[in-house]
C-alpha cells in the first residue's frame, strides 16, 4: 500500500507539472510508447520461453553484462504486479516525455536503471536485501526513479510562484520515500529519493533547453485527443 501510495503522489505531481487540461492537446508520447512495446514484448517472451527469467534477470550470482538492463523489462510480480508495472511505466514515461522531451526522458529512465546500485554501494546500502526494489527483475525501480524527477521539477517551478499545494505535493515525495526506506527498508522509496535529487539537478542545469509547453504554443498535427477520437470512431463503427 505504501509503495502504491508513493506512486500516486508522484503521478499527481507529474499531472500538476504538465497540467491535466493540456494532455489532449499534446503530441502522442512516442518514446513512452516504445518503452511500452519493449516491456510488453519482454512479458510475451517470458510467457513463450520458460528460461527467459534465468537468461535476463539481474541475479548477482549469474554473469552477463546485459542483465542490469534486460532485468528491468522482466516481470516477477505475477499478473497483477506485471500489469501494474507496465501501466505505471507507460503513464510516467508519457508525463516525463511531455515535460523533459523524449531524449532526456530516455536518459533519465536509463539513469534509473544504472545509478541506484552504484549509489547504494557508495553509501554501503548494497548489502541490504531490499535495496533493489526489482528483486533482480521488474521495471518498478526505474519507473519510480523517473517519476520522482517530475516531482523535483514541480518543486522548482512552484518555488518561483507556484501554489502551496504544489510545493507540499512535491516535497511529500522525498519525505515519503525516506520514511518508507527507514521504516520498511522499501527500496522504492530510496530510488525515488535518488530520482528526486537528479531531477532537481537536471532541471536546474537544463532549464534553458526545456520546452514543455511547445505543443501548446505550436499545436502538432497529431495530438492525443485526435488519436483517441479516431480510435473511438473506429470502435463505434466496428460495433
């Protein structure tokens, strides 16, 4: 419940950052869709090949340089856990793509894959059994890391004139993450703190390059609203 609650906090922060009323006017998040295709393809591979987990997970007792990346797209939480991981990955990656842009979103997602284990080792946390929220497989760790970058961006924006609710919402993410880590040794909270810190640094350094409102200033030819409207019409025609 606490893990899901933290994700809800970060989702709300991401929506506050983007503006829920602007979603329909934004271009489709193609990079996020690409991550979704990879994640779903990995699940299909697991269903079709019983040895997929052994070949691609991040068990430290096995060799293979690729495991740190491929393990992110393996799911070991059962039907509900896998569905939750993929759904949250798609939503968070879409929000991040609209704010950060596709290249930076992919870069931050990659950082969520590669950085936590090195930071854990730096602070001597790598020996704790729950330091890796993926338990050697699963996309949740990288997703929570990426989602926390949006909360950091919201805090920096709110500090320059946002509402008190936005500031509290953004600050609640690292506070809740630390509380989860110290109270439960829940690795999702720790990677969220890592993502929050990196998100704040990237937002401060890359601010002149970010154009989160570009779709609102120059509307794209294809938008989320146009795609959903087309899909709805075809569904009604098929019915």
